[in-house]
């Protein structure tokens, strides 16, 4: 009898604790109204889909809560989920309108404008006539560049740079009372004032396509863009993790325009068009007094015989000069050494 | 036959009655000005090599420095420019020295390539491969010194010009900058290897000099070394009292 009573008590207390924990858990995550993390918080939650690909379904809670989408509820991006447990979900459409109201227009927020910018860009899947381009699958989707760790928990993590100034936060607190709002608003503004990624990281993102030999060949791209960038002073500094050095976006995006609207170097409106290149060199933080000659030559030189014959022959000349100088010198050095050691032994014997 | 030809050029040393305990004689190879020029050149060369070749190492080598890496590379670039300027100033002074100072003019005259240098080169090769028993008798500067000095002039000129182009990159055509960066880097490798392979061996690492020849610090060598290394110059000095005033020091081993 006593045992049964004890068991009832224990079951009651345990149920109370579980409910309390779940309640606290739900309160902590305002965006997780549907309590999706109840299942998706477990590392290793995954399945093999019908194509044999491993789908990792784990959501890292701390990464999620610090991500740009922390305020967006799960159903905001996954509107097709109506019940739990849910069935297969559709691929997320980043152009959906979400529940957040954009303050300047008071309309529902959406990334739709990005689609408009992308459609004008060299990376658009459709051409000027509105027809799909050749090899449309080669053109980037949102997640090809925005490799937010939230979506790819096992991919590399962005460098953590809080950059939060307590002095500035103090000013915010004069009018705004909620620290959570202050931090979020502050981050929202400041992350747009400085580069969120290092130039090396940006180059690595671009390299995913622009260093793919098959893709480069399919689209007739003239060079290995990222490895030739690494050969320049800018690329060197980027690989030394310098953050103040120009990356791909600084030179390939028209000044003052969205990075999504990257134009072809053949387009006269593009900053990379032959007569416009100097404008990016002359930016105030770069080479403000640069002569027009600076940008007249190949910015991404590749030292091969066909693309840069002059550099190729200079390299070949110096290699021959180095070998032709050092090999005879080393030969004479060894002969001299042998002669001295040999003569000394001979003298010692005598 | 060949030996007779050389020996006919060598001045005869006048016979002297030697005192019982003659003070040791030393011969000046570098005068104080030349020592300072050499010293400044060595320091600037070493610092330029150090700060320049950092760029040739794989970038990840320095990632352990973390956030200080940017400051390290800022000072690398600053030091490279400072020592580049020092080297160019030393070279500019050396040109002035060669033209306007008597010792400089003597240096330039002795450094000129002569027919003897060509024959010395061939005789030395024959000596090194064991065909000749004796090495050629070298003057103040052997053919090796002259080749190295020529390479130094060419190399320093090339490095200075390309370095200045890279320093003022905004004013030039990108093609010129690319070619300058290429030449600057490859010439630097060549110069460093030549110094490591040749100059260090020739001056410091040869068995009779190992581990270091302190002539670059004292500026002088003793009589035995002078007779062995530069016999032709030794004979010229000993046969000319004016040259003795310039090159011979007696007594303590220090340069006056």
C-alpha cells in the first residue's frame, strides 16, 4: 500500500517537474511558440531522405537564439506545418512575407526585394528576356552564400565579434527599458555598419562556385577568380585574416548598391566594367589618389603563357637566372671545399 | 707556361733586413667608412629579408598570432620600408664615396674587371678540379668579389626601383605593379640564396675561416692570410711605400 502511495507521489512530483520545465523552456524562447525545439533540440536528429541524402534536423538553440532570425517563429518560414508531429516539409522559400512589420513602411517584412536585385544581377537564373539561363542549377540560391550556422550546424562558424559598446548601450537605456530589445536593435544596426564576415571568409564563399573547375569551364569564365585574388596583395592580407582589406564584394558590387545586384564586367553600368574599375580603387579608404592607370590592367593576373605572357616570361627568366646562378656557385663551393679538405689531409700526411 | 705569364705580372718584393722580433703586420681590407657601409648594408639586408620573406611563407603560419597578426604585419610593412630606405641611402652614399673620396676611387679602380680576372677564373677552375697545383694569385679583389659586387649593384638597383614602384602603387599602371612585385619577390629569393649559398661560405664557412671571419668587424687581416688569399695585392703593397701607408698596420690587431 505504502509503496503504491509513494509511487503515486513520485509520479505526481515528476509530472509537475516536467510540466514546469517545459513551461519555463517555452517562456525562454518567444519565437518557438510551437515548441518545435522539444524535438529539434536533440543533436543527431536526422533522417535519410528518398534521394539517400542525410538531412540533419537538429537546431542548435543557442545559435538560433543569437541568429538574425531569432524573432521569427518557426512557422514563419515553415508555413506548411500545421500539426505535430508533422510530415515532410516543403523547402523554405526565403521570399515569404513574415510576421515582422517593417517599421518604415509598416508592411509585412519580406526578402522579396532581394529577388528583384538578384534578377538584375549576373547571378540571376533567368536572362534579360526572362528565359532560364543555361545550367540554371549552377547559379546560387540564398543558402549558397548565406551559410548561416543555424542552417548548417556542422559548417564552419563565423568569427565571434560581439563589438558591443557599453557606452553606446548606456545611451540606448536612457529611452529604452528592455535590454533584450536594446541588444537586438543594436546588433541589427551595427552588423550592417561593418563587414560581418572577414575578406577571407567572403573569398571562400565565392570560391565554392568560382573555383569549381567544371563550373568555370561550363560558363566560360576566364579565370580562377579566388586563387588569382590570393596572389594579389589584397588576397595575401585577406589570408593573413586582415579585416580592413577589400574582398570580392568591395570591388564587384557597384558602390552604394546591394551586394545581390552584382553586374557582369561586360555591362557598362558595372563597377567592374573596364572604364569603371578605377572608381572602386579610388574609394576613400583605399587609394583615393589612384591614377587611372592603376585599374587599366588585369586585376586578377594569372601567370600563364596565354593570359599574361609578359609575367610568364619574367618568371621563367628569373627561375633560369636563379638556377643558372646558384647551381654553378654551389658547384664551385663544393669543389673548393673538396680541394681544401683534400689538400689539408695531404699536407697532414706529409 | 701559364704560371710564367702570371708571375711576370707580379711585382718583385724588395729584399729587406728583418729585425729580430718584428711587430706583427696587419693589412687593411675595409677602412672605417667601408666597415660602416658594410655593417649598415648587412643590417638592412637582413631586416629586409626577414620582413620581406614573411610574405612568402604560407599565410596560416602566422594565424597563431590571432588578433595581433594585423599589428605584426603593419610593423612588418613599416620596417620593410624603413630598412629599404636605409639600404638605398647606403647605396647613394657608396656612389658618392666611389666618386668623391680617394679611398672610394681606389676601390672603384681595383674593382674594375681586367683581363687577369678572366685568366684567374680559368686557372682557379683548373686548380679546383686538380689540374693545377697552385691557385692563381689574387689581387685586392678577386674575380669572385667582382662578380658578387656586380650582382649586388644590379640586384640593389632592381630591388630599389621595383620597391619604389610598389611603395607608390597608386601612380602606376597595374601591369608595372604586377611585374615589379614579381621581380621584387624573385630577385629577393635569388639574393638571399646567393648570400646564403655563396657569400656566407666564401667569407665565413670555408674550413680555414669557420665559424666566422671577423674581418667584417675589424677591417683587417693578418700577414699570413694576406699572403695566402691575396698574394698579388700583398706583393704590390710590399713593393710600394705609398700603398704600405694605406694598407699596412703594425702592432696591435686593430684598425686605425
